[in-house]
C-alpha cells in the first residue's frame, strides 16, 4: 500500500487545484453567467457560448493573432536555440560565461520583461528605439509599439529573448547525448561542416527538437504576462492573443459562461497538440529501437 | 549459518517467464556460484532469495523456514552489489556501521565491530573517507565489510568483481575465497565469468534461459559438461565443437576422424578441448587441415587450423612456429577426453555421460 | 589563417549573445539608480542615487508589503509542493503499481492546461468564500501549476539515482520509510533543492493569478509593477527599482545552483 500512500498528498493537491476547476469551468461553459448582473449562474444554454465564439470577430481575431505569434515565436526560438547550442557546446572560458549568462532570462519575471522592453522601445526616450534609429536611419522615428506589426514583432522578440536560452539548454542536453564518434568519423571521411550538421547532427536531434518544439508551442499558447505589460493587447486588438482575450472576457466584461467556453477551446487546442506530440514521440521511439 | 532451498520457484514479468520452475538446494556453508550469460535469470534468482524481487510462485526456505513473504531486512542475509550500493553521503565508517545501527546494536559494540571488520579488509586507514574518495577496489572492500560486519546466515554476491580491472579482480578473488574459508558462511555468488566461477565455487549452477542446465562441482563441470551449451561456455579458449556423424565406430567430419565407442548415427557433435590436442606430423592424425592462426599467450601458443567449415584450436608449446596456410595436424594427447553430443537436443550422448571417453 | 578567423568569429558571436541577453537587464539596473530626469535621457553620464528605492518602499507604493507577500506566497507554496511532490515522485520512480502510468500522465497533462482555465473557477470560488485578495488564495492556485511540474522534475532526479544503495539498505535491515529517510532524501537532496528553487522562481514570477485574484492587500511584486503606470505616465525609474527588487533574489538563487540549474532545466524533458 505504501506506493499509494506516497501518491496521495500530491494527488489531492492536483485533484483539488486542477481537475476540479477544470470540471467546474467545463460545466460553466454551457451556462449563461454575466457576473455584473447575477451572483449565481443562470440556466444551461447548451452550446450557445461555443457557437457565439465561432461567430464573434474578437475571438476570430485572437485566434489569428495567436497563430501568428505561436508560429513565429516557435520557429525563431528553435532556430536560435539550436544555433546557440552548437555555438556553446565546445568547452572554453567564454563559452562557460555565456552559458551562465543564458540562465538569467529564464529566471526573469515575464511581466518585468514586458515592462522593460516597453521602456526600451518608447519612441521618445527608449534606448532601443533611439539606438536602432541611430544605427539604421530607416528605423529612425518608427512608432514601434504604436504600430500593429511592429508591436507583434516586439512581442515575439520578448518571448524569444525569454525562452530561447532555456531551449538552448535542452538542445545542449540533446547534443551531449549524441555519440561523438559518428561526427568524428564523418569528419575523417571528409564531410563539410554543413554536411555534418544536416546529415549527422540534425537527424539525431530529431527527438529533442520535437520535444522542444511542442513545449515551446505550449508555452507560447499560454503566454500572457507580456501582452499585459508590453502592449496591453494593442494597438487596437492587434496583439490580443487567445489567453489575453479570455482574460478580457472573464475579468473585464465578467462574462463567465463565454470566458469558460473560450478557455476550454484553448485547452482543447493544447490537448490536441500534446496528444499529437505524444504520438510523434512514440513513433519516433519505435523507429529508434527498431 | 543456514541452507537455502528453492522449491519450484517461478518468476514472471507480465507474460515473460524469466525463471520457470526452478529447484535448487544450497547446502550450509557452501559457496555456490550461479553462472550464465547475461539474461539467463541468475541475478533474478539471487534477487528472489534476497527478497528484492517477488516470486510469482513456489517457496523459498532459509534454514528450513519459509520466507516468501518476509521483507529483505528480516531474512538475515547480506548482499554485495555489482555497483557496490554504497551510501555516497556517509563515510566508510558510517557505511559499515549502518546495518548494526539499524539492528539496534549498542554504540560500544558497534564501534568495536566496525573496527574489527575494517581491519579484516584492510580499511582502517580510510574509515573517515567518503565512497567518492575511494578507488574501485577500496569501494569493493567497503561493500564487503558492510556485508560481513553483522555475520549474516547467508551472503549474496551479485557480480561483485565485474567493475574491477583485471589485475585487481584476481587479487580480490583470492581474498573472497580466503574470507569464505575463514567465516564459513553459506554464499551465493552470481557471475558471468567462468574463470571466477571455477576458482571460487564449491558447486556451480550453470543457468540458461531461466533453467539450471548443470549443477556440479567445477571439476566435473569442466570434465563432463552436460550439454553443448555448458561445453562451449566453460573453458578458455572454449572447447572445439565439430559437427559430423558416426559410422563404423569412427566419428567423421571434413578433415576430422576420431575412433569412438558409439553406435552409428548422424547429427553428432564431437567436442575436444584445445588443451587435449597437440601438434603432430603424423600423416594419419585425426585432425588435418591448414594452419589458420598462431596466438602466443605467454605460457603457450594457441594454434588454430581450418578444415572444411570447421576451425579447430590446440594449445601448443610457446615456441611453436609455422607458416600460415601450411598443412597442420593435431593428435589427442594421451589421456585426452572427447565428448559427444546429440546435435538436435544438445545433450551429452548416453553411455558417455558418466565419464566421457578417454583415448 | 582560416581557422584563426573562425576562432575570432566564434568569440565575437559569444560576446554578441552575452550582450543581447545582458543589455536589457543592465539597462534596467542603470535606470533604477537614475534620477527621474536622467531616466528619460540615454546618457550614461549621471550621478547614481538610491532615491528610487526609498520612494518605492514609501507610501503610496509600499513595495515592502509586496515583497512580503511575494516571499510568503512563494515560500509557503514551495513548502507544501516540494514535500508532497517528492513523495509522489519517489513512488512514480520506484514502484510499478497498477494505474501508475495513467496517474502520471494525468498529472503531467495538467501542465498543458492554460492557467486562465484554472483561475476562472477559483476566482468565483474565492469570491464566494471571501478569499479574494488573500495570500491563501494565491498559494492554493499556485500549487496548481507548480505541483505537477515539481513532481516531474524530482522524478527525473530520482530516476537518475541508481537503486543499488536503496536495496543495500533494505538488506541491511531498513524498512521502506527508513530507506526514504536515510538514503533517498540525502541522495536526492541536490535535485530536491534545485526543484525547490525552480518552484520558488515560478511562483515568485507568477503574474496572471496575482493580477486576477489580488487588489490591494495580497499584491505581489510582478503585479506591483503595473501600479507604476499612472495618469502622469509610466514612472520608469520606479518601475526599474521594483524590477531590481524582483530580479536580484532570483538571479542569486539561479546562479548559486547554476550547475544543477541547467541540468534541472533539461531533466525529464529530454527523456
């Protein structure tokens, strides 16, 4: 019985803090509940909340914004993380120093990251806004966060700055588990560096990169803090991600039924990705063992 | 001190039958070695005795008492692990002391016994070190000391020497043998190294696919292997095994003909150890072929010839020299044994099972 | 010669990476020591002052209260999550019990649930119970994201510890609980410490829950940042000072366990 007793405390916590709220919001998503009007939820309205989402422009916008954010941020993070891992895997004093430096962004509060980038991209006295303008005259006087596309770009930038170092460590872990011999053999056979990377390193990193990609996708879908502190969803609704939109519906407009339905749509997206991820990983394992 | 009886024990992992219906009695004071290739179930068997692995069915008795359901701590055993299983956060002294502490031995007695044990395995100078500050051989000694400090009724040793380098392994082997002689405690020892098994054991149980293939003294296992598997497993270099047939009282294979005292039959394997063959120039030698390789081992030369699809190896004098591909003849030494096995079943052929045939 | 170029190129890239990572942090630290007027100039020529720190700790900002809230919430969350998670992680790592895979998957999959989903019902529940704007509420909700993560991480560390020593202890006469206390905990201590610090960082930096569940009394540091956005505009020098307060303790912790930290980051994930 001991194995079960050891599980109980943690399991009670998980049950109470995630499974229960999940079930609760699932039920709420089928009800009408405007918190500004009534204290208790109204009757069940079936799939109305979900149908509402399908036809509402705010939701559609947030879905589009989220897609753009996730795709660019995941792609950039992966490419940068993999490159940094290749750069950092050798031994050396500067390599070690840079590796230590890379710990910092992950430890930094995402809300604070948003705040400091907002400061640095302030068109009047932001150090990056001014600095970039001085180096590249074409960027002089850019509206930065007041421009929808640039605001999205900066949002992606903060996210990549925050996560690429973490993902670099994951890639480094993957690189470390590749036996050196195959690479050395290829070098002795006279393969070029690019050839070695694409022919030998990349195929063996497939599993790690897959895990990294999915984790990053999940984190990107969850990303919320910087939207609040960097752009506030703006300008207009140009950086209103799904997570931020749910937050607005729930805690600005207090439409609990609709917010729950939206939250569940977000959950469903994440679940689908995780299932797909487990599948990919399992088939990858099979291939590896076969 | 005690004997151990395994009665029809069985171990299944899901649908995989790791050990089917094993019976084995280990006598009081005996040094029994479980020998076999990896995955043969020898470690599983030992872990079942230790209580680290539940048995699916059957009974285990120690000193006549059934101990199936007792946790390891109540079985009065001590075990030495392959990777030593030392407590890395404790000093050598604390490591050796821990079993005594758990058994509530009083402080004064504990200090004394740790000291005595440390002296026995020559660790007195290292008592305040941590395992990470010790060499492989010293760690091995700590593991040993921890096992002998409380004089259990049974010692279990799971490949205790396999992580040591070759030279140290030989020294430690002698120490283990001496220790067993001194303490006289029933010992079960798992290894895949036939040399260790031969030198240490009172009896060897050779295991394959969860079954005991042969249980006997080292001497008899060497001289009368029960089947092809044992014949090929014991001895270094291993026994020459040649496929052929018996006709008219002669075993024949390409380039090989041995007179044997057996009725005619096909599908026979003849086995003869390299140390039972010698190089000859006799034109009617039983083994004739072309020299394939010469390997000097120091005290002798291993001479391999090829004939047909077979390679045959003989142990020749250290100063033997010859040209590769030159004709080469082997004859059995006086008193040499040949072994005959049935190819399909691998069993030793009847009528020879008692002694083998001496030429 | 070509090799020489590559060598310098690699060093240059390393410097560039360090600059990109360090610059925003350094700029925040500099701003925290600038007078309001200097904060709006890009000049590095300014006379440093501690005035911003004095200001944020005084009325009306009262950063001290937020520091206290953050410390209490993060500490209590760690103290609850880590012991429970350690036991569960040990069980998952060492026993092959029925339903183990399902339970582990269940706990892991909660990591994929967006925090917004969890906070909605909790907001409603705490509202009914009158627990909004309390530290207790924050602790409860933080446990939701932290616990599965810590179980996962500690399991990774325990998996990496060979079972030999535990088995040796059982044969030496220890019961399972005794084995956990005497052998497993000391051996897993670095991993548990690392996980605790990860857990602390996650809770310390947590923003969404605190934003929704606190108003005045239980506000934590990250949410406190938002309050420096006033009608007079953003008070960058005060925000930076508060940012320094958020960052410094976390950086110290992360750097202290630097070696384990990178291992902890990849623990579990790569497998």
